[in-house]
C-alpha cells in the first residue's frame, strides 16, 4: 500500500531537473562544460582515426585519402602532414581537457556555495525551538 510519502516522492521532479532549476545562474557554464567535454572526447578519439589514415598512406601511397582530399603527393609528405595534424589534435585534446576540468570544477564550487548560502538563509528563519527539539552532531 502506498503511503503519502511514497506519493510525494513519485510526484517530486527528477533530481537532475531540480539541480537544473536550482542552477539557473549557471546554465551558461553547464552548456560550456558540456561542449568542452564533447570536444575533448572528439579529440581523444581522433588519433586512432589518424593512425588508420597513416596506414592507408603507407599501403596505398599516392592513392590514399590524404592524397585524394588534400592533393599531397608522396608518402613522406603525406606522413609529415599527418604527424602535424596529430600534434595539433593532441594539443587541442589537452587544452579542451584542461578547460573542461576547470569549468566543471568552478561550476561545482559555485553550485555548492549557492546551496550552502540558501540553506544558511533558511536556517536563519527557523525558530530556536526547532533546534532545541533536534539533536545535531553526535
């Protein structure tokens, strides 16, 4: 048999929805952190694809994808271009990893501070009798 507390839990919004609604001032940072995380994963996967393209260059030479798409002749020249692209991808992966970590950490601290401040404001409105009826600490 369902109790009233069970019904109230079922009617309550999902915790992520409540967090989203609570963090209205931080929606831009949430979107930025999400975008940076997605970009980071993209750059994280790209080196494996570039290895496949490098194998294509070694096997097919002037008939490779790099030769077709970029018009670069010669295996050596194609591999040098791929090496440069790989270095750029690793740099971009590192930058997006650092930036996403920074954004998410600052966002977490901002939301935590807001929640603690709101809790403190609420506690200030309670009567002293409320605290006397409840034990705190150990």
